[in-house]
C-alpha cells in the first residue's frame, strides 16, 4: 500500500518536471530564434550591438527598426533625455513631416504642439510665458512684426496687443474678484459697482468721500501706516469712480487735449480700473500734482514696498506697450499680497499676469 502511494507521488513529480521543462524550452527557443533573427536583421541594417540592445527595450521601437532602413535619428531619439516611449509614434511622425532636429521634435511633441516646424516656432514655445492656446496668434503677430524678439511677441500677445483696443474688447469676468481686469480689452458693465465700497477715513485721503472696496481699503491703510512710520505720507487722491464719473473725466480730457492724449492718460468709461474699486491714485501731503509724484520719496518707497501690502504699480514706465497707458507713478492696483509678490518678483504687468496666471488661455 505504502509503495503504491510512493510510486504515484514519483509519477506526479516527473510529470511536473516535464511540464516545466517543456514551457522553459518553448520560451527559450522562441526567444533565441526571434532575437537572433532580429539581431542579424538589425546588424545587417547597420546597427551596433549597443544600439540593438537599446532598441530591444521596447517592442514597438524594435518592430519599427526591423522594418525600416537604418535611421540615425531613431537612436538619437531613444537616447534623448526627455524621450517618452508612449509618444514614440508622434515623434516619428513629426520627424517624418518636418525637417528638424531630434531634440526639437522631442520638445515640440512633449509639449503637445501640433504645428509646422520652424526656428521661430521653437523660439516662441520656449518662452517662459508661452500659452499654448495663443500659438497661432503669436505666429501671426511675429509675421507682422518680424523685428520683435520672441519675448516681445509672447508678452504683447499675452497683453492682447494683436487685438484692437475697444473694438475687440470683451466683458470682464467679475467673478475673479480682486483679480478682475479692466483695460482696453476688458470692459465693465455701465452699472457695475462693487458691493463692498467703503468711504476712506479722512487721515488716509486728500479728498472727501473717496471710496475703495473693503479688502483694498484695509490693505491701503496698512500701507499708508507703514509709510507714515518712515516719515512719509501716502494719501488717496482718487479711488473708486463710477461709470458716469469716468465718462465725465474722459470727455473733459478729450475736449481739452484731443482723443490721442485722452486715450493714453485716461480710460474710456467702462474700461477703467477705478470702476472696480480696487485701484487708486495717490499723492503725498505736500504734493498737489500727480505729475510731480514720481520725484517724491513716497514714490520711491512705493516702488520698493507696495507689493508687501498687496498693491502694484499698474502703469510702469517700461511697460506702456503692454498696459496701453503712459507711465503713471501715482496709480496703484490692489491684487492681494501673494499675487503682488509674484508680479513684483517676475517683473510682470498685471495684463500679462492675468493672461498667464489667471486666464491661462
Ligand atoms: N488713468 C487710468 C488709466 C484710468 O483712467 O483708469
Ligand atoms: Zn488712476
């Protein structure tokens, strides 16, 4: 009885070994046969052993190499630092359709760019503030302004300078709250009025009944107090302006100085940041003219410190092309501390900040 059982056990064991061996040899023969065919095929095409082992890492690539002629770019491609195996087919197609280097093709495909190759394309897409949905606009703008640098093209298109002031303007999205934009491309409804306007206390303003949105006002008081501690006086001169007030102001400028002058110094009604309740013009105690403000210690202090309180100089001297307005040393815009810090550190106009960081398209 015992012997019978042992015999049975041995049989099972032998069968198992046999089964495992069959499977092992099946795969071994298969592997040796297939890879030998491939290796000699690839060797005949001109690939080195090192290259073949690289190709061998991915079935799709191996297959491609074995049915096509020797391709130096293929090796460059799989060796490149940012090569992504899942995009293999796209690289190959881009390289086939465009005369460009492997490095450029990898960069273009990795960034999901589907656009005919040119040196300009690479220049544009490598710009820090490049926004993919604006690619065609950048290329068109560059076409019309081929003396501009790629940086200028991206910056100006981000500020919508390829569009026509007022004509192509759209309604601004007020749900961005303290990041809502008002400029020659984004307008406010005639009846838009912030619902949290507060009257500025007398010791923070040179004019009575000046108003700001609550958060902007709190931040302005903090700013003004900090300046005061350093012996400086920063006071509101003009803050919130309704559509009607702005309309009267603009029309007065237009009548007195003509439309070109008016449009570079004043917003048309509906396009003014003053209507948002988030902007204000400032002066110091002893200065009565806006034009003189840039020569004051207060202006100097604001240049270095306003961002710490959430304010930015809205129309800087070196960004008039972006903002569409002349340099205004007196006009500050509340955006909150975090955003003001970025705008300060990256030296952006609010217009470009808005396109790249808020709208993202
Ligand atoms: N001065 C600025 C541009 C305004 O009128 O809103
Ligand atoms: Zn202003």
